[in-house]
């Protein structure tokens, strides 16, 4: 039995196979419409979510399965003090696979150690968000045709942004990847990722503060929001929240074949006027998220179609 705690849980070859399945699902959805009949997905969301929870649920429903679960900790026995390990033991009696989002780093890992069903880490604090990373990889590969030889700009909250941390871990396994890290000093990429991942693997990168300086060099711009829920005080959040705003004027600096991604939700960091730009790919990214989660559920349940 396999779980997904980190994008590194799959080899590059396994990732390519999973993305091939996701692309086939996009083209032939009817082929997969009954693949999970009789199977149940439990979504255990201790933190609010729109896209991650609903895309997992949509994925299972599209496969012919059913869903159960909770959308906040307050609506579960966690509000009474129940431990994650006891919750997952209970859920293992009800479902065939589960997706867990939790504000504490490592909580899904605790769950998988006590689970008798596959566990998907749907985001744990500021740590990892592997299904978003699978979505990002599939989106980039589908838009650009490959996952190597590119300059990726990561912009915004690089300190607390788990989507950024997971994406870096995944992309460094491909050849010719270069990063431009765009953030204010206070939200720079943590030293342990810079040193243990980028430096250790000799991955070229540069750190800049101005988005305008990076845009002309990019193949992919990955925007992130400044996450209010990760800040310890309101004053710091207010000072940082509008540090970057991508608008039509800034997009004039970007190459014609650059694409803009964002894990969403956005606040102010991408102006709505950018939505009509053909390079704005963040809503397509959400659709790819359903396909890749369908492929992931099939993979973890060992169902071949």
C-alpha cells in the first residue's frame, strides 16, 4: 500500500506515467467513468479549502466513486480532542482512500503510519502540498511540452508557501532547470531549501526583489499570495500583502510564450485584467488538477483501466 506525502514519493518515471494517465483522462473521460465504482474517498480537511477539497471530490465522482468527510476541524471529533491517529483508524473503517489537509506540518505522515488505507497529503502547514505539485507539473508539461530546460520564476511568499517548496523539490529532478526567486527580504525562500536542495544539487538560481527584473527571462511565472494565516501578527501581513501585483503593464515585459500559474486563491497579486491574456493559465491549471488527482487515485488504489 502506497501513500503520497511528498512529490518525491514518486520517481520521475512514475510521475511521467501518472501524467500520461492524466492526459489520457483529459482526452477519454468516458473510459474512466466507472473505474472506481464501489470505492469511497474520505476528505479530512482540518483547514478551509475550495480547490483542493473539491477537486479531490470531483476526481472521485468522475471515476464513479463516492465521497464522505468533513471540511473543517470544528465539524469533526477533532473539536473534542480526538487525535489524528484515532481519526484515521476510524476513517479506515469507512473509506478506501483519504485526502487530508492539516495546519500542522507532519500530520498526514502521522496519519499514514496508523492507516490501513492510502493517505494523500492535501497540504500540511507550510511544509508540503504534493497534489498541487502534481497539478503544476502536469500543467507545465501540457503547456510547454516538456519539464526540462526552463527558467521558472517563483514570486511572492517563498517563506511559508508550501506549493513553492514542493514544486522546487519536484523540478530539481529535471535537467536544465533554473529558478529566479522573487520575494521581499522578509519572505525569502527558507535557508534549508536553498542550501539542502538548490545548492546541494547545483541548481542555478538568483534572488531578486523586483518582479520587473525577472519577467523578461522567464518561461513560467508562478505567482503566490501572501498567506494571512501564516503570519503571527496583522501588521506584518498588511505590510506584505500587496508587495507584488501582476498587471497588464508588467505582462508587456514578459515573453510571448511565458505562462502564468497560480495555485489560487488569489487576493490582489494578479489583477483581473490579466485573466484575458492568453498567457494566463491559472484556471486551466485548476482543470488539470482534477485530471491528475483522478490519475493519482487510480494509482494508489492500483486500478488499471
